[in-house]
C-alpha cells in the first residue's frame, strides 16, 4: 500500500526485525508445550520404572487418570450439552 496511513514499519529488536522470518510467540509456545509434554512422559516413565519398580502399561505417568480421561470428557460434554438444551443430565 502506498498510503502514509498504511505503511509497514520494521521494528528492530536484537538482530532481526518483525517480518524477517523470526519465530512468532505462538511458535515458541507450541515448542515449549511440546517439550514439556515429552519431559513429562519420559520423566514419568523413568521414575515409574526405576524408582517405583512399576512394569507394563502402568509405566505411563498417572496411568489411571489418563485411562479415565475420555470418560471425563464425555461426561463434561453431556453435562454442557444438557445445560444448553435445558435437559436434565442423565448418566448411563
């Protein structure tokens, strides 16, 4: 755009500038989240295997919670949908 009201100004911070190919805040947050999840899983498996001497599928950290989690999500959706449609919450 050639208007003086719509020109793009480069902001210099450090060695780069906005639009120069640097990582965005969202990209950094996704990387941090991914690294945190990997550390949680690998660290939990190592603690369960060597410190607690657990074997099998229970090596996964908080195994009982994560196996029940899909049911919790289903119940939450049923409850929320019931409130939105003004129906009473029914359990199976």
